[in-house]
C-alpha cells in the first residue's frame, strides 16, 4: 500500500520531528498537565533514505524505559559509536507516563499514541539503508541487532520471539480472509529462565529458514527503501502485521523468520472496527493455512477475534449450524422490531432445508460458543456486526445502506443487498461483488383471503410514525381518503376515525392487506435511492392486495405487476386512491400472489444463501 493511502493520513506536527535522519534530542520530564498523546499517522512525502548504514529505532511503552540505556549501548557496540540510534516513547493500554532516562537519544520529548505512532515519529526524519525496530520489552545484545540488520537488508525479517510464560510468537499467518492473523501462541516451553534460555539458544542454532505472512512482534528489520508509514491501530500485533506486510509487498518478498529472542511482556489485544477494516484489505490474498479454523476468545472492545487452525471435519453438504445476527435488542424492547419477524421467517425457511438455525440479537453478536457456528449471516440493519473468524460469513444488507462502508463489505466472504442499484454501485466502488438478494415474504402467512372486517374496502397503512414525517400518510389525510392506520404513535397525527390497532400480529397484518382496497407504503430516502423494496410490498402482493408506494429506483424492473403502483406526487396518489380507479380483479390478484409466493418467498432466499454458504465453506476448507 502506498504511503498516504488507506489508513495512512498526514497528521504529524511539523515542529515535533527532527529535520534530519540523525537529529535527536534529550527528553524532558512531562508536566503534570501534559496534553493527551499525539497520534502520528504518517509522514510527509517519501521517506529520506541513505543508501548505507543502519538506523536502530527503539520504541518504548511509556512505563517500560528501564532497558533503553543498555539497548543504546548494544546498538553502538554493534554498528559503531556513530550509529543512528533513536528512541520514541508511546502510550498503550493507558500506560502511565514515567520519567524518561537521560542519555537516551529521544526523537521527541513526549510519548505518542500507540506503537504505530512511535514508528512514524521515529522514521519521519529519514532512515539509513536498513531500519531495525525493537521494543524495550525485547532484550537485545549487539549480536542480536547485527543478525536482524543483516536479514533486514534483503527484506522484512522478524526474530522468533518467546514470552516469559513460554508462549511463542513466530510471525503472523493468514488463515481466513477477514480474520485477525494467527500466530503460534501455544505454550511451547515450560516457563522458567533455564528452559526459555535453552530453547532460544537451540532455535538460533537449529531453526530452519521460514517465511510468514507478516511480522507481529516489535523485533524486526527491513530495507529503508521500502519504508511506508505504519497504521495507527489500537492492537499492537495487527499494527505490526499491517505495516510489515505493506513493506514486504514493496520488496516483493515474504517476511523471513530469523534468530530467536525473548520478550518480557506484550500489550493486551484491543481491536476496534478500524482494525478489522485493516485486516479486510487482505480479503483477496491466498491464505497460508489449510483446513478449518477455530475462533479464539473475543477481543475487546469490538468483538473481533483471532483464529487458530484445526483439522477439518464433516463435508461441504452436511447440515450446517447457522447464526442469524440482527440489530434488535433482547427482550420486549426488541420483540416488535421488523428484524425479529424477518429473521424468524428466514430461520424457518432454512430449517425446512435441513439446517440448524439460531437468531442472535444485539447482545449476542459475539458469543463464547460461536466458534462452533458453521455460518454467520448478518442481516444488516442498524448495527455493524464483526465477522466470526471460525465460520463462513455472509452479509445481507436489507436496510440503512448508507451506514455500510466498503471495508465492511470486504470483511465478509459473500455480500448480498436487497437494493439492486445500491448493490451495483457498491460492487463498483468497493471491488467486492455484491449480489442482489431482494427482501421476501412468507406465503404461509401472507396469502389471499376473504375481504372482511374493519379494514375491508378502506385505504390501509401498517407501521409506526418512526418519529418522522411519513408523507404518504400525510397526503392521504389531506386528500380525505377513507384511511385506517395501524401502529403506534398516530394518535395526534391522523384523525381519530382513522386510528386502527396500536399493533398487529403477522396474521392480522395479512388479513388487513387482503381486505384493504389499497395499502400504502413508503421507504427511507436512502433505501429508495438504492432500490431497496420494502418487504411490506412483497407481503401485500402475496396477500392478494394492491399497494401504492413512493418512487424507488428500478422498481419496475424488479416488480412489474398490475397490483403495484407508484405515486410520485399528491396528484398521483389522489388518482390511485379514487374508489373508481380500475385495480385488477380478484383473479389477477391471485395470479400475482402466486407469482410472488414462488419467486419472492423466504424459501427462495434461503436456497440462495445455503448455496452460497456451502460454496464458501468448500472454498475456505481447500
């Protein structure tokens, strides 16, 4: 990725960075009223690079400075007293800012925000032919630095790293598009100085040459000519992976594993939506793992998780365990949401195809046991939901399309949208195929019936006020239509004679649609512009009713039926609500209902989704 693109902005303070590749300054103690740490998101223009020599950048969490003087000495011993060695402090995990030791060549006096900012601040003044970056939690000698520098002259290299608890960090592997990269974090050594030291020394002598997708530990080196800014993400390991992979792409070589070192401590994992967006940039890369994956524990605060490899089980056509994620909250507060009915009817359709389905509302978007889910289907409404790294991930955008970013689309294995116009535009914009999958109806509930009851022969609207103006209802009132409105919040909006029930069950709504002379419908502006046809339209048509709606882009190409009309103005609406308007007879309405039941049922949509899930499951398991 080129400098200045993607995650890389240009927000460096010009007066806070040395002017030349060797410029340093002594640190002063931060004041008690110091400003929040600065985020250094890049540097201006290409980095200045000398053809020869080594730059050693020591990055140090703001409370872990004790090793720095010895590391500076090691650098000068390794490369001579005139070596370009620098240090930058950074705040991570809300670390306290402790006094900075003197005698350390600090690039700037104050700690910056995160390890990505520390890298950018440290290299902004230019580098020499090879850049070595080491965190103060990694103990290094002059020999360690020499080995890293030698490897970094040819491409990106990371040392194999062991932590004090015996767990290993040997670079990042890409096991699943859209998942956090995996690194070997199994306990491979019995904790204890003797065991660790022996393992490290043995690895230095016997470890075979290896490559990984990216570096994930701050003990690495690279050619200065390939330098790009580091992303400023809250997760250290993803920051290093994204940065080292971008540099490796410029060198045309994979990241090499060399040598072996010990690290006393590492930052906790903290992942947000921006981190997942960064990872989704690798969606189209070939993975370097095989078989199934198992999700690790959720990573706060956003719920994204790492993965670990596991042996594949079962076949691509077996019964799959589905999790349908919807935005509705749990409990009575969410029971009346349209998402709940939509998910319930879709779940029933998938179960009729032999699948096992559970519906997860907002509080269960990430579960402790969802590593066992085979398919995660996000029915995208109000909330963005993190993909499950252990499953196939499908996204179906049915509403609020303006809230869906291109990076969200890229983080899923397959993306669908209920608006053809939006799907086409999103595909062209994001580079991700977004397939049209319209909303649907349940013909077992919405089917032609007898015209009877208080709604018979009247103009009917079913829905809430949504806390906003609904012009189609206001226009019907202004025209003096024989209106009957069902739903909450209409008491002070329509005449008392027009008030229906504050809520309707699905069966009651079906009877209202079948009995009405005309059913009114409208759309949110972004949905209309994207061609998202409300599922109410499908419900009314399946019930044998007639529906008048506001304009929707491409509606005629999606639903060209005589029982659907568009009112682009109040005059249009007046003509369509006239009792003399020649709507089709009952037989024609029944034909339309049968067509809708065949082509636009949840059963039809479930078959599309199941085919996609099986295809992606087979692809990811190859």
